[in-house]
């Protein structure tokens, strides 16, 4: 089967992906996008979720 054509991302989508992967090590403050991404991930990985 043929793969669907890859749709080019907008600059906003590229920035969001970069923010989600970048945790700003060595700087003061937090990256809100990264905090939301990894905060939810931690919740999902927690074995104590009912």
C-alpha cells in the first residue's frame, strides 16, 4: 500500500514539537509546554492510578 503524502508542518507546529522535547536544562524557569507533556506522561506511567 502507498503511504499518504506527508503534510508539511506549520511553523507553529514545529515550534510546539521542539518545545515539547526541550526541557531547558541549565536555565532558570520552566518550559510550560514541556511541563504539560511530561507531567501527563508521569501520571500515565504511575502504577497507582485506579
